C-alpha cells in the first residue's frame, strides 16, 4: 500500500522557515485570481487545462464537472471561522470544500468525488507505522543497504531509524487504498489542521482519482525507483502548492499554518541521512514538474504521471531521456555466503544517484569528513547540498547533483548473510571511465576518513571497531564499473569475491599507495593525503556551529582555530529540521 505522507514542522523550525500560507481566514472574500489560465491546445501552461467556474455558476447540488466549485463553495469565498486549529466536524468539512475548490482552480481540473478527511493522534500514528517494514529477513537485508550507504552504522537498526523519521515527523497522509486523508494531530488536543498539509494531500487524492495511485507503476521495485516515482507524484503536489501560495500572496486571503506539535521534538532523533534522501523528490520533483508544465502544460504533467520516471537521475537532471547502463554481476560467493533472493529485485537493491550523493554529503554533516570536495572545508562540503541552482518559494530546495555522482548509470547492491555475519557486494555502472574513477576516488576518501591507515591499491582495506562502519572493504574499478565488497574480515571479502584482484592487507602498511588512485587514476586522496580529513589542513575544525568543540558537542576537532570551517547551522539538529521539515515523503510498504 502506498501512503503519501507529509512531514510536520517543529515549532522552532517554523520560525526559521518562510511560512507557507495556503488556507483561508474568516470574513474576507478573496479577489478573483488574475493568474488563472484558460484551456489551450498544444504546448504552454494552459495545455490540458479547464477553465474555472464563476461564482454565479457555483451552486449546491451542481455536478462534479465544474472547476473551482465544490459542494456549492466557490474558490473565491472564505470560511466563516477565524482559526484552523481545534476545528469541529462542520468546520473541517467547510475548510475541506473550500480547499478542494481552490485546488481545482489551481490545478485546472475537477475532483470526481468527495475526499474524506479524518484525524489521528500522533501516538496512534506512531504505533500504527512502527516496524511496518516487513519480515526479519527484510529488516536484516535493509540494514545492510543503509550501512552500505554509510548512513546507518553497524550497531544501529536502520528500520528503527526510518520509523523515527515517519513516526515523529509525519503530519498527514493520503491513502489511495482507502481513498481518504488522515491528519496527524497532537495527543490530547483538538484537531490541529495545517492548511498546507490539507491542500497537498487533496492534490494526491485528485491524482488518485485520475491515475489510480494503487497501480503497480506507482510503487518502485527499488529504493531509487520508488524515489523516482515520487518525483512526479510529490513534484506535482509541491508545484501546485507553489501556485497556491502565489495566489495567497497576490489576491487570496490565507492564514498561516497553526503551530505544530513538532513531531520529533527538536529533531535530535532524526537520522538526517535518511531524511535528506527521502526529501529528494519534493524539491527536484517540483522543479521537474515546473519545467514540464512550462514546456508542455498540464498535458505534459499528465503524460509523465502515466509514464513515471525510472531513476532519481532522471528527476535530478530533469531529463526524461536519461540513459542507464547494464550492471553486470555474478554471484560467485563461497564459504557459505548467501544473498536474499526474496528481497528487493532478486536479492538486489538499487540505491541510485540521490542516495549516493547523500552518502558522501552525510559524511560532512555527521562525521565532519570532506569527501565530495577534499580541497574544500567541511563547511563548504555541507553547503554543496544547500546550494541549489533553482529555487522554490514555499520550501527549502536542496542540491543532489555533483560530479562525483552525476555519471551514475546503474547499480545493484546485494546484501549477504553467513550465519550471524553480514556483508554485501555493490556493483555500480557509470557513463564514462572518468565518472567511474571520480566515484571510486570519493569512495576511497570516505573509507580512509573512517579508518586509521593509508589506502593500499589492490588490497582490502580495514576499518577498526571504533568506527560506526567497521570491517573490511574491497574496491575494484574496471573501466566504467566500480564494485565494492564488504565483510567483517578481509578473508570474508575474498570469500564474497573469490575472483577479485585484491590482496589481503599488509599488516605493517608498507605497501600503501599514497595517492589512493587505481590504474593511473589520481586525486583519490587529495594530493598525497590518505583522504582522511582529520589529518588534512582543510578537514575537521574545532568549533561546531553550536559553539561546541564538535558538531555533537564532543571534542572531535583537529586543533584548528578556523571557525569558518564549522558546518553552517547544523551544530544543533533542529536547525536542519528548520530547513527540511517542510518536505514531504512517500514510501513503499511491505
């Protein structure tokens, strides 16, 4: 079952983010919307659109064919009550009718039927969704996926981390299987309706009425596929929010959202690697939809809904013709290692470009290692994600494009098990050999940032038990292919990949390859460094953004007094929530 979710905003975050006005206050009639676009043929913003009804045409009992009129409520009207929190049933129905009329007007398409709106307390929602990701086999398999992405450590349960994002942060969802919207409200309080959430989820209800969101094409078979599909589903919803907010700013009377219960409190419990991965469709997707609509009108958006994107690369680069390559992998594991044939796609997950970008970026935010750009500071590496070329008015947008991951052409990640031992083989494919080398070099920088020793070309690399990602790693590049193998021990790596051209590590480290490159590749470790930003002049700093010695308050600096290298506003986790909490999310359910 697909649930289309909206993340709530902590009260502290609301103050830091431009508040989106998407609902109506009492007593003031909105002016006609001068920005309405009449229907048109061919391309352009009006293609595939229907005109809105006038107020005189909108009467109770009218059919569903009128646009901008629902249950006799016209989009230019206002509600008869001043607040959107603590609504009784009659007020909620009135707000829903008016919001449906306005969503119709903005989207230039009528709803086909009423959409029930219900409320549930946060504790009830958290209990309903906790540990909802399937069997023990799935959980163990999925643990390896997020560990391979260096986002969830070896001793942490990835599924619990995912639950913490959803259970504490979701403010509402639309259920296509039940044709209803559920708003998550604080425990022990009257229904607290965020107008932004209501408008967004009503747009999903409209999508369902026209496209049937229960259709298998709207559930990706892999992590990357699911995020890609969300790029059009959530992208359209955010784009409509953008246009809705513009009308609020110009000629509609709209109210600010009521104060949130904050969901996850100050955000300290969120895993921001997971959060920023699942936020990708809502920024990039909205920009993709905006471009589609500018070039081909709503008809182009409808066509893309009917044929959803297949990869996050397509959405990131807004290229419907993005070409993928063939990932070649043969399971040759020996010594009792087994894949999970019933999980993913024949045992494999595809992480995709968005997740790979977050993997490298997260090392700067969480561990303060400069991986994406080793010659830059940690702060500058964090800012890469915040420096989005195109912007949205209603929420923060994030950059997921970087030369290290731009050349993605495909990947298959195979988690393995062997008794109580876990491992994986990750086969990746790239557009060019230079793309493969760039990814490989960044990955080596990440390994050595977590390890203590230099990287030896052609040998298995070990990370000690003090790291969140201990064990042995083999990295091989062959032309446009890069294959990564992980096991608890170097011997386990060679069991997983018996034919790999990898040697066991030299215990004294005498054979270390100082440039970290392979087969002539350079820049693997920043001009002779081992890629560990703890040791380099542009690596970690003494001062976190919160004024502590480290981003988490610990003394994790390198002795530098260069406070300019602190991460920008991320020393306190709530500050990142302030940037991200207005994002939305939809996920697969087992």
